C-alpha cells in the first residue's frame, strides 16, 4: 500500500488538463511502461497506445528506465499485477484529461470480466508457485511501483525544475 501511495503522490502533481503537464505525465509512464512490459512478458502491451498519444502531442517515446528484474515467475506476476492494476487507475485518470487531448493509453481499460480473470490466474499461479513465489511476487509489484515513481519524479524535475 505504501508503494502505491507514493506513486499516487508523485503523479498527483501533474495537471492532466494541461497539454505540457499531460505530455510529461505520459512521458513518465512511457519510461516505466517500456521496461515493465518487456520484463513482465505482458501479452497486451499498452506501449503502442502510449506512443500514439505522445505523437499526437508532438513528443517521441522516451527510452525506458533500467529495471533490475529478477528472472522468476513470481516476480513477473508481481510486475503484471501492478501493470494490470494501473489500468484501473487509468480509467479514473482519463476523466481528468483536458478536452482535445489524446487518451488512448488511459482508456485502455479491462474488458468485462478481464480483471477478475487476471486475479484468478494470479491466485492459481500463486497456489502452484511453491516456496518463495509470494515473496518474489511482492518484490515484483514493489519494483513496478518504484519504477513508476522514479519515472514520475524524473519527468517532473525535467519539466518543472
């Protein structure tokens, strides 16, 4: 919970109805998302949607931040948990985006039943994961939250000094 609160606090400083702040918000997300989706082996990438939104704002997709990822199944599931959860937050944030600004990335929400299906798959993987799996999953989720926070802070410093 603390990791999630930190990410929320970092991104609360972005005014999503401002073109420049929203562009910085998307750039920060891209820095984290690029690394996380690659490490998680996530099949449903949102990075192309994010790249399209940035292009509509005359911005290029930035290079992803480095991620020291553990090569374990539990760690990857932890990354996926954070990524899938961010879709829930994106749905709420999309309402704050200013008129005329692109919002494909934030509107890439779960279809009916997809979040529940993900949770069931996560529970199944945990049940079969064996000793250390849950600890690895928690580390993966915390690593994802930390990368989102790092990206948000870096982009905010670049824009606001």
